[in-house]
């Protein structure tokens, strides 16, 4: 047998093991593990339906398909529960990925064959980016690379026709990070109220719960294309104050998630009027601003500046935080975690606290920052990549628009289903009339009626959706949210067949 010399590491191990043996000799009764009731109570009450019960069930069924492909009446899960385009086969935009490839591996820029692989404008853009940062693997400024923030600022100026200050731009790891920053600094406890639309994106109720604040729901009018009533919002503010809750902030999601509705400039102006009167911070969640199929998107920032030009004194204290993301639009780069927040009208002391939170996180992913700069500054008509870029983007847009209409039309042909046509975003939010028999069966399974419908849909067709109860809905109504990202029409046909069978099975 070969014998190897005793190394320092081996001697150290024997010494450590001997010491550990002495520790083990100490006798005591072990303390119990932590259980759920020992945890932060605000974490326990937070819910996020987009990845909740039904999606969890979908993951279990997906595992079943892997182990036994013939075990279920379908051969794949259609993940219509979340706006995750590339999971549903949306292709990345070529120009964006080319530039990202070069900045991830900048040695390629010095390769003599690089011009044979990449178009000249992608190479030029990568060189320009790399001249403004050391490496995408290095920390940046907490707000993000200044060059990228300058690019975002110019985009906003061109979009709105009003100045934008790069110092008011914060690059973020998706829009959700910005939401968490804002709620963290604005909350002082349960007496702090956040006005949120119902239905709403569950990030807001979850973040409000985590911060031990109070959600103040304002209902959107489903019959009027999910419109907003400024009068109802003011009534909600007054009623909350009588209960000891001071409205501090209002969330506007435009285009809407899950509704797909687009706010008119007049509706935004009415909300800003209320905000000026009561000192509300406005969180303008505008991540779907490129997903506009009918109508026109107008930013809250533009309307704010227009109002201030008309009456600078009345609107001088408006505070608006606008959010955008690389996860939506025609980009669909959810996994890259790119986004930005522009803050306007905030006091310098508040800005300092936002910067502190950003600094605690060190910086957003630099590759995500790079993608933000590409999103707001795509190839123009003089660039070699323009034609391919335009064709790819238009193809994605037209496919989304076509599927949104087909799904909306299919819903309105189904018994007991009513759906507003989505003007934008990536979702339909149909209302479903469920029988007493279906409600009773749902109760037997300890499920909400809309959750019961979604569970049956998933188990029958593989289509994963989210019940409306996860987004909030007018009492006594039932909805569900589905994306129209999945390609093809077969899944829509399968849904229609399932729905007929469901209605027949649970007819009173």
C-alpha cells in the first residue's frame, strides 16, 4: 500500500476533529427548529398569486409529465399565469443579444473576425458602452452607470417633450425593486395608506403587507373599460382618514395589469389633481408602455409637466415616480432584470433616503443596465441592424395584438364569460359567472370559486392561469387572468372545449 506524507491540512483536520469530539461530549436537550409561527408576521400575510397555488400545482403536473408523459390528458403546461415571454417561445431581439454578447466578452471586439459575425452598429455600440464602464462584472454607481442614465434621460425627453434629469434616474433590477424602495421609505406603519387599483398586480399588496402598511383599494369600472374614478379615490382617502389611516401614495398601472386598459391624459390629470390636493406620491407603473394595441400611451410624467406649465403654483408639489422595465414590451428579457425609475418633485432629504436604499443593494445588475440602454436607444434607420430589428419587433407586436383579439373574442363566445378587450399589456381578465353547484364544490375543496375553475382548467388542459381573487375583484364577481403570450391557437380551442364541459358538469 502506498503511503503519502502527512500534510498540514491532514494534521489540521485531525486536530479539528479532536476538538469537535470534545464539544460533542457536552450534553444538553436540543432547542426546537424554527417553525412558521416564529417568523416575521408580515411575511406570513404577504401573498403573491402569480406564483401561488395554481402555478405550484402546475409545477407538480410538469414533473408528472417528465416521469410519465402519458399520465395526463395533455402533453405540456401552458404557463399563461405570468408575463414571461421567452418562456413561451418569444425570441430575443437579435441586436440586443449581439451587443450583450460583446460586452459580456469584450475580447471579441479585438478579434479580426468580429465583423464577419456581428453587424458594424452592434460592434460600435458595444465599443461605446465599454468606453463608459470597466466591466459588466464590476459594481457600478448605486444609481447605475451614468452613460446609461443619460441615455434613459434622453429617451424620456424625446417621449414626453419635457426635460429629464439623469440624476433623477435610478437603474433598477426590474421595476419591482423600485416598488420595494418606494414602499420601504414611505411606510411608517399601519397608519400609512397606499391607494391601489382593484384589480391590481399582486406585487403591491405583497409589498404593502411586508411593510406593515395598509392597502386602500379603489375599484376600476369594468363596464367602462376598467376606467378610474377620481371621485371614488377622494372618497376612499376621506373614509380612510376617519379610520386613522392617512393616504400617502397612489399606484397607477398604465397600461393596466391585469386589465390591459390604457388611461387617457384626462383621467391621469384628474388623478394628479387629487394627488396635489392630498399630497400623494404617485407611483406610475408604466412597464407595458410599448404594449399598446389600441389607443395611445401617455406617461404620468408628461401630464404632470403639462399641468405644471398651466398652473405652476397649484401643482408645484406633485411627486411622481415612474417605472419601466426590460421584461415587457417586445423585449421580454425578464431574466436579465433591467429597469429604471425616474423620480420627479421629491424633496432632497427623501431623495437621499432612496439613494441610501439603492446603495445598500450596491448596484443593479450591470448587464441589465446595459439592456435598459439598448431598449431606450434601439438602432435607427441609418443603422445596418435597423431592418432586422424593426421586422423582429413588429412581428412580435403583431402576434401579440392578434392573439389578444382572438382570446378576447373566444372568451366572449363562452357561456357566462364576459371580457373587456385589452387595449395594451399582455393579459385578458375575463369575468366568469359560476353556478351555485360549482361554488359548493369549490367550498368542499377549500378553494375560492375562481380558484376552483382555474384548478380544473389546469388539470384538464395544462393551461395555467391565476384566479381573479389573487388580484382583487369587486365583491361577488369572479375572474381569472391569463396572458396571450403562448403561440398558436390550439390552446385557445382547448380552453373553449373545457369551458363547455365545465359549464355542463356544474349546471344548477
